[in-house]
């Protein structure tokens, strides 16, 4: 059984009950895997910025929050399109 990439595991937390769809899509779609990887990188960067809480990073944190939200929407749209 192939190991599920950490980025797909992270995305699975956003969409409980959609694991089968996520794994199938991640195995068959390079663009979807890339989207999952982008989401993982963005969330990791945001978490790091929030832990550091440097005043000069406030704007970057806002940008990363927006990016994470946009990626979540794109992941949801892609999953919904896959299930139709």
C-alpha cells in the first residue's frame, strides 16, 4: 500500500469523510497533488510566522491567511468537481 503524502493527510483534515476521494485524486492528478503541496507549504509558513509574532510580519501573516483561505476554496472546488 503506497504511503499517503503528508500534504494529502493535512488536506484530509479539512474534509473529513472525503479520504477516498482525496487519495484517488492525489494518485491520479499531478495538479491536485501540487495544490495539496502548496496548501501544506502555506500553512506551515503561516504557523511559523504566527509563532514568531514579529511586528514586521503582520502584513505577511495577513497575506498567508488569505492564501491559505484561497487554497482551501480551490481544494474544495476540485473535490466537488471530482465527485460529480
